[in-house]
């Protein structure tokens, strides 16, 4: 049961999500705005973990039931299952009726799943960021926080185009081509990936049909190109089962995972759209652990986050407003070497990699000691 205070929070989250979805999903924009006044629908989120009581979990659960083959008039509004009907006055009522009709499978997903946008397009920023901190001279040990199915741990297996330059395997199944809104990244080559490890409370398997479908369900239903790219990335991951997945809390497993990495490799910790799911104390704990680990061995971190999380928020504050709209993430890198920490803002980027505003060496930087 949702109490009044929770209901007020949910209303705010649905109204905020309506704003976020306005430019990219007419369906989710409409539903978010109208469901904010439908407590009997929002209340199904009471079964979710507190930090998952969000509109996108409800929408993903409904989408997943539709993708599993549910026969219902609501499908007419979902291009992902062949629907072509535009949003109309009865859309919200059909959605509410679907939630009532399929209450049990929706509840099961809300209780056991979490929103996991394992978006391979984010590699548009992560690839040049890795090249900027690691180069191609040393093998890499990648450690991803919040890895989901580990698709970004295969970023060296994707093909990229940055302006007139291409990099990556010529026959790669996944192609990443961001629109450049600034300079083209100069460094793109990275070393051999010697180890790939992901930490997640509920890691997904690229070979499990239910897990793969859940990832598709987390994509907004109008975005068919993203769904196709996700399917291709899942194929690559299934063909290269060399990602070691650690199930559990990243605060508990971060340090042991980094310390277990090959001694001759540069460990690079990756996270993208993960910090929003941590409380402030846990985010501080991650930074403290990284600082401690950085006194033990050379270490790098590449982070792509929205929501204004330090240390890169502070660095972006020094830049003029790019007039790119609210929907942008900041991409930064941290290196620890010989007791010194350096944080650099590398780029601003559309959250799914559609465009990249690369700053590179021109980005603001701050340095400190960690020893």
C-alpha cells in the first residue's frame, strides 16, 4: 500500500518523467502526465524496491508483458510489437485496464526486476574516454559498476565512426556513429582488454531469453533502432562469454575486484547512469574506495552520468551553458598515479550516444593528492 507521502513522491516522479519523455516518446509523455492523477495505477509500484519506485519500472514491466506476447488492445500503441495507433483520449484508460488485467505478471516483474538500460550507444563516449586515459600501450582490466548484461564491457568489439575516422573491427555487428557537436576525439585506440568484470545486484545473462527481453522492455517502444542495436549487442555478448559477473553490492565488491585484476593491466572502472541509484553516502564510499585503491596501483575511472554528480558536475560548472537542452550526460575520467588524482571533464553527451560534444584535453581539470 502506498501511503500519502509516497503517493506525493510518485506524482512528482511521473510529472518529471513526462517532461523527460516529451521529445522522445509521445506515448510515455502522455502516460506519465495522465497517470500522475491515477493513484490506483501508480500504487502497483508499492511492490518495488524503494529506489525503483519510478515510472520507467512500471512502463518496462508493461512493455515486457506485451513483448512476451500478451494479446491486448494496448499493443496498438506500441511500435515495438507492431502497433501504429497514435496516442489518443482513451490511451490512459487502456493502459490502466491492461495493468488490471495482467496484474500478476506485472507485479512479478515489479517485485523482481530493476530498470537496467544496458545501452551500447553509450560506448560512443566511453571508447574515446578510455583511449584518453589508457592509450594502447597497456592491457586493460575493465570493471563496470552496474553492469546489467555487461554489454558495455564488449565496447572494443563494436565499430565506431567519429566524423571521417573509423575504428574497431571492420566486420562488427554493432555500429556506433554519434553526431559530433564539437571536436573529433583524437585518441581512439585502446589496448587489449585482458579482463572484463561487472558488478551488479541483479546481473542479467545475454543468453537468457527472459533477461534479453527485459532489456528490450527497458527501451522506449518507439525507439526501434535502439532495440535493433541492443539485439545485435546481445548477440555479440552471447558469442563471447568472457565477462565475469559479480552478483552483489558494488560497495562490498569494488575493492576485491580491482585487487584481483591482472598485475600488468591498467584497471579502468566504468560506470554509466549508475550513480543515480546510489544514495549520497554510497557515492562517497565509492570515491573513498577508489582513492584508497589508487594508492595501491595505477587506476583509472570513466564515468558517464546525469543528475549532476560530482566530481564532474563541479568541473562542468566552469563551462558556459552549451544550450544543448536538459537531456545530456557529462563524461569524465579520473586517473590515480603515484599518489596523485586527476579529474578531467571530457565531454557532454546525449544519454544514449546520439551526439557527442567532445572536449578532451581542453576540458577542465582538477588535481589532488591521495596519499
